[in-house]
C-alpha cells in the first residue's frame, strides 16, 4: 500500500535577508532552513535582534528574502504576485502581534469581524463566526466592550479571535505575550495551544520567554540569524 505524503505547512529553505549595504549591512537571516508540520505549534526562540520578526514577516508574506525559498500551505511565495500575497495573508494566514493592533473605536465583536468584512462575508455568517470565536477565547460576555475597557490579556484574546476569523491554515504570532505579565502570558500561550487543537491550525509563535516553551510541540532557536538548535 502506498503512503500518502503530506507537505509541511511551512517549508523554509536556505533563506537569507540583509538590510543596508557594504560594511554597514545587517544580516538578519543567514541561511535559515526548517519545516513546520501541519497541526503543530512550533515556538521560535531567540533574543531581541536574533531575526525572529524578520523570519515571521517572510513566512507570512509581509517581506521577501534576498535568497532562498519559502513555501506556505503548498504555495511558493516567490511565485505569487502582490494580489496573490494579499489573498494568502487574508485567507490562509492569521497574524497575532505583541501590540494587539485592535481598532480602539470598535467593539471586541467588531474587531473580530474586520477580516470577514474585508472578504465580504455575509452578515449572518460573520455574526455566527464572531460569536463562536469570542466564546472560544472566553470573551462572549465582553463582545460589546471596546479595547480600552478590556485588560491586556483580554485584548490579546480578541486579537487571537480576529486572527482566526477567516479560518486560516497558519497562525503567525510575534511575541504575543510580550506586553503581558507572566501569569496572563502563560494563559494566552495555553489558549494558543488549545486553538491549534480545536481549530486544526498550524502555529509558528516567536517568544523569548523560556517558561512558555514547554507548551510547544517543538522549539527552534534563532541566534544571530541562524537556526542553532532544533
């Protein structure tokens, strides 16, 4: 009986990225290669300046490498034009940032619904999905509150719900617990762990907090732009 081979959700091959020129150039990534299997939560560990954000931006289609190849959900990002990259970011990749990135004048429910408005989802579909996601992150009773009325941990939960709005295949999170205290940060990381299971998504999460690494399926360490430990 032949075996079905499932392509990894993320495949990064010999990726390089520099900023600036000549002796002043900063080499953010130096030949990075790794894979993220489907359905796993992989933590990307490293100090500030190690290249984590640059790598996440490249994987998410927000930036392009100087050399190397990146495939996400079976797509070679180098073969996508700007419209293709936009569609990938809208439909297949969900982003969670350290700064939450919520719109202050919108309620929690409205913030979660923004990605579905951008793809012109029907109002009933949008309402049902928003309700489901707010329940998933434990904020169903806070749907009508604005970001300023929520704690930092609650705002990050809204951001996670928003990232899941369009049923992405990949969740990319850049230091999602960076602005939270240790207890709240651990709760948010546990939520990401639960989301990977319940929503059947793959997650690549950058963190410098060693206490959160035990919640990941696998840990990659970046040091000076290179993967030094897997």
